[in-house]
C-alpha cells in the first residue's frame, strides 16, 4: 500500500499531489479548462501523457484526429469524464483516472544562478536582427533575436532572451544549445504571472536544435522562467521546430497552428494546444537509445542434390530504433559470402538468393517497406541488397522473417558447405 500525501508550496493555486511527473508530456495547470486542447491537429507522444487540471473539461480533442500515447497512458485527476472528444476526436489509449503530479524540474536552478548561465553583462543587452545570408552568434544575454532568412547558427551554450525570439522564414541551427526565456527585468526573475520572452517560429521558419549533453542544463533545449506566461509557438505550413531536447515552461503554453510542426524529447508545460489544420503537429518523443539490429541464430539450410534448390526461412530479424527522432529513417542491408566446403569447393554468392517478405510486426509511427516483397522479387546476394527500410518518427521496432534460397550448381561436388549471411542497419 502507498499513502497519497498533498504538498503546498507557495501560492495555494500551486497545490499538487506529491510525486514528480514522470510522463513524456506533463501538463501542469491545476485547473485550466482545455489544458490539453487539440482542435484539430495531431498530438503524438511516445510514453505517458499526464494532465493535472481538475477542470470538468481538462482536455478536449475536436475534429477527426487522435491524441496518441504510444506505449504509455493518458490521464489525470479529471479523467476519464473530463477528457472530452467531439467531431470524431479520440484518445489512444482511453484516458484513465490518475493523480496529479508535481513539476519534475521544480528543483532546476534557473538563470542567472545556474552554472550553465552566461555571465550577465550590463544592460542594455544586444539585439540580433539577422536579415539574410549566414550568421553565427555566441551564447550570452540578448534583448531579442530575430532571423528573417538565411541561416542563423548558435554556438554551444545558453542564450538568455529577455523580450523574445522570432524565426520568420529563416533557419535557426545549434548544437549543445539551451534557449532561456527570461523577462525584461533580467537578471531579476519574472514577477508572478508576467508575460516575458516568447519563442515564435513562423512563415516557413525551421529551427533545428540539440540540447547540451553535460552540465546544469543537460538535455534541455528550452527553459522559461517559472513565472513567464509567454508562449512557445510554431505556426504556418512548412514551419518546424525540431529539438533534440526538452521544453520546460511551467507557466507558459506550447502552441502549434496552421500546419506548423514541433518536436521535443520531453515537454513540461502549463498548457498545450494544436489548432487550425489537420497537418498541425506536436510530437513528444523521448530519446531512449540507439539504432540496432537483432539477428537469428545460425541455421542449417538442409541438403539437396546438384541442380536442385534449397529454400529456408532464416528466422526473425528485428530493427529497433530508439533514437527518439521526430523524422527518422533507416535502411537494413543484407549480403552473403561464398559458401565453401572443407575440401575447398565453392558455391558462389551468385547462387544465393534472398527475399525479405512483408513486415511480421511493427510498432511506432512508421512506414516500413520490404526490399523484396515476395519470392518473385528475390535477389542474388552477390552484392549488398536492401532488406528493409523505414521512415517515420519516434521510437519503433520492425521485424521480418526472410527466406534464403540456394541454387546448387549441377557441377557441385558433394560436401558440407558453410557461408555467412550478414544483415546491417544504418
């Protein structure tokens, strides 16, 4: 048995059930209507979705779309009755009643105190207005950052912005980067319920960022002051935020609209919304591992007379993609050595044929394609061949059961022949 304890820290509206949120998507607002709001668009999460709001309509999915938690649960204290759906909207899996959870980053030191923060210069802080071409800037404190075209590259480090950051038609790129959304009074923290610096990606802008892998802000791409109400927004067809890192805005909102797409490895937000178009998408996909392939054990192909063929199912081959990428692809290839006997006789790889057949199982949001759909498409392994390929997003696994066919030459000498069939993935 376990006891549920309640803790109150600060103003009464911050009351939470004890226990930090472990979900991939944590929606922290304790009482907002439509704290999770999809009308329409797509919200795809690998792992759990937790919505803290106790409102009688804590979540709403409207339109022919589904909020999906692949391999996880959807829930909160208002579920299931408070998780509404209309116009064909749905949840997968069905919401379940779960306790509210605390802010998992409540103990994260914020700027300027955190060791990952830049040294604070004297104000006024510089402003970046990138209009065309390529420009590279370094970590520091900025009043605002704007990119209208070309590519603005961020060197590794923390970028504190006090009023806002706008990517409008240009590209933003950075590795080992954290963007910190402060308020105009920085280095003073935002006052309670203050609208401070925002992040806006619009008009075909593309932001591709990866978080630091060490230090105080390891794994964090966006951090907002805990009192900052401003939004992180992606809007417009062709507009994308692809972040290999977490978004943390405890008082702010994550919004995607009008065909904009955003992807993070985790999101901890006050509220979340997609709207104005079915192509609008938010993806939360944890980065849980790497790309790997699992192969069947050694197998006997049996025996046949010269001039005959041998056909054997090798066993299951499985590619597991745990990279947690919003846009993910891989290709598995197959090749073979010549088959040789102990007496030095050879059946060359030109006589060894392969066909993958269809996928026997898949999970995750992917489209998996066989290299050879059936026996009529078999290919000789005299050179490397595509066994299977996949495109999609998120953590996934694809399995298939290939067949190897060996054509025994009429002039082959009796004996035991061995060879190696090699699968690899990249």
